[in-house]
């Protein structure tokens, strides 16, 4: 998933027709997907839905106690707990821990009714109830929106670094140029050529792609900085 990536369109041509706008959107989506993947799938904040259980964890011996709740992310439900094994990162009637990194809370819905923003406050990955009321109990046997249920919709993930929108625009322009048959900096499968009796030797682009790079220097410099070992995804601890 490559949610919420900035795009600097200052270097892109003006799309004057509906067909041109569709092509440009496709080029932008492709550029985002490529940079998201090559940077190790570590950046981007996506909307997720959590149904927290405010019940505190009671176990301190390493077993899993109360406090588990489902989170809908990447098209599927995942069962998460309120904290790390053997301890709780948040507990109590007025605070719940949201699986992070948490970007911003979009809505909090209790029994199908959206709470006012002033009723809660986000601090790191913890969501506090600040209107004098506790977080309600959670009936996980009923669908969200029913009586006895509540949910939090928020963005989760690591923000895209400042300035990367320029690189997205650069790569999108190269995809547009390739589509239109114009001059394009994306490497082609040509290793040698002769022009005006001068021979040129070019790098096989498959060698570039195998290293997790694009062949465009300014983009590859950033990729080398944020993903120097060409990881396929962020490391996880289980």
C-alpha cells in the first residue's frame, strides 16, 4: 500500500484533455508505486479502522491477557493487543493505545454517532478521552455502528519525507515521456551503439533494476539514502 504520497506537478506538462489527465494520473500512480516499493515499502500513511477494547491488560508474565482488538488494514482484519507482550503501553478507562505509527485521528464513532473532535486528544499512539467520559465497552460480537460498539478511523504509517514529492513528479514525467514516445531518461535494454563513428557503451538496465534503482541519478541518490541495502519491506519484530 502506498497511501498519501505527495506529488510535485511543477515539472509535468499541463494536461489539457480528459485523455491526457487520465494518462497523467496513471503515470503519477505508477511513480508512487515504484518509489514506495523501491524505498522498502516503509513510507506512506493509510487510513485504518480500529475497534479498541479499553479493558486493561492484566497479565505481566508474558501471556496474552485482555486488551486484544481487531484492526481493519490492507483489506483484512488483524487481531492486535493494547501493548507489548508482558506489559501494556496504555491502560485505564480514558486512554487506549492505537497500533502505530499513528498519523492523525479522522473520526471516532460511538454506537454509530461521531464524537466531536474536542472529546478526545491524540498523544503519540495514545488516544485520550478528555471530555470527562470514559471510553465505552466494546461488543466485538456486533458489527461496528451497533449499540455497544465504537471505532476509531485514523491514518497509520511513517510520513513520506519532505521533498520526495519532487522525485515523484520527476519519475511520473519519465513515464509520460516513455508513453508518448519522447525522450526518456529511463534506461533501455541497449548496451552498445555507434553514432557518427563514435561508439558508446551503456549499462544493462536489468543490472540497475536488480539493485533496486531506477537509473535516474537524483532518485537513486534518495533511494540509496533511505534503503541502502534494497530491502523489500520494513523489518518487523514478532
